[in-house]
C-alpha cells in the first residue's frame, strides 16, 4: 500500500508465491550469480558446461515427481521443443484455451467446453489409426478450473499416444506440496507423458521446464532445437535448487491468505473460485468498476478476443497482508 497517495492495492499478476519480492530468494539468486556468473550462452551439448544444469534438472525431477527433466531458457522454448519433435509424425489435438506457445502456426483452439472436447477427443482417437499427440493446459486460470485427466483411461489401450500438459499456472501451488500435476496424471503404458511449465510464475525465475520419463527426455536432448538453444541463467537455477524451504513457506502463506480472504467474505455468490487456488472470478461488472475507482487494481480484460466481454479476476498471492485482504473483502461485501 502506498502511503500519502491514497489507496493503491494490486490483486493481479501470476507471482502467486511472491518470489519477485522475496529477500531470501533474491539472496540465493545473487549467490548463484557470484558462483556461476550472469549467464552461460553455450550450446546445451557443449563439452564444457556447468554442473548446476544437471543439479537443477535432477532436483526438478525429484521435486515434481518425474524420472527426468530438462530446463530451457523459457516456457515458450520448452513448448516448441516438444511440439516440433512430434508435429510431423503425429496428429496434434489441442484442447480449448491451449496457450499460443504450444501451437505450430496460428493458434486455433476449439471454443467448446472442456468436457465436450474430451468426448470428441476420445471418439476421434479410438476411431483413428494415426499417431496422436494431445495438447492441453493442466487448468484454466481464467475461470478458474482445474482439469481432471482420468478420462484418458477410456482411450483404447492399444492406441499409443503422446500427452503434453502445460502446468505453468499449477506448478508450485497445486498438489499437496506444490508439486504440480505430473505425479497426479494417470500412468498408462500406451501414453508417453510430458509436462511443461514456465517457471516465471509461482516459482519466480525465467526458465522453461520439461518433465518426462528418462527415455523421452533423452530423445529431446538429441533434438536440434535443444542442442542449439542456450540454457537459463545458472544463478537462477542455483536459487531454485536451494529454495525448497522458501517455496514451502510461501505456499503455506498463500494458502493461509486464501483461507483468510474467503473467511472474510459475507457471501461467495459474487465470486467463483476453487479451494487453494489463488484466482477468483468476479462476476459483477459494477464491483470491478468500483474497485478500480477506489485504487484496488485487479486483472480485467476482454477474453477470448479483444471484442469479447471483459473478465474480472482477483489474484491473491502469498505476500498480501491481512489489512489488504480485509480492505478487498469489504469492497466485495459492499461495505467499502
């Protein structure tokens, strides 16, 4: 809150765990830069490399429940590495609202309900002999909605396919300990599973991550896209490796703030939300306007295209103070 300039609060963005302003995390970043330098611009298969890359990838696989992982410089590059690996040999089936970074060419995501898309996809795969790659977000952070993938068990077990899930808005905050979706996906012998994520959201540093089994990750390491790419900042990876306790504390703080905010609401009818997820869909345009007029900034923009009706979302993070949540709740309750 800014002093002396009137009320100014921010309830938007994707820094769910408050990492950009976490002093302990910043200290780790500076330590990593002192040890490894600011960047390492060599090819990923260079014979001269830094140990922090393999250390961080082993830690990511352990922390998020996979056999192996790859770090790249961005979530976009992680997505393109996988999609370009398979698009010539597999039919790509995109779920509704799949992020543009996962597309080859111009995005044309189906504008139907996710449950309707599931039924179409099962029917399509079971009736086709073509290899398939399913591409989907793990959740819709705009609504919000967390997707369940148990429906994959209804696909003919003789059909081999690749599953690519974007967990950018889930990793670090969903699951019991922020482990994200990978370990909660059905483990089916006919499906090779990859999960990608931008680490620039909850986890607070610029990098892209791919989680998968050992064989799948090994194949990706031989891709020209991977070989020709530069890695993320080694100092950032050092911070990630050593920030386990920081992430755990901020996840605890986030969930505490979410419980506090919902307890302060006199009614939940004005908001749509999911327990332990930090996005609240505000369904009243007038309240959204009043919030903005009174210095409470939320995420508000037209979707899915610039001519569409604006959607209003409140985003709670781990570093919001009790006073800020109380002020927000008062306005939602109509007592501002």
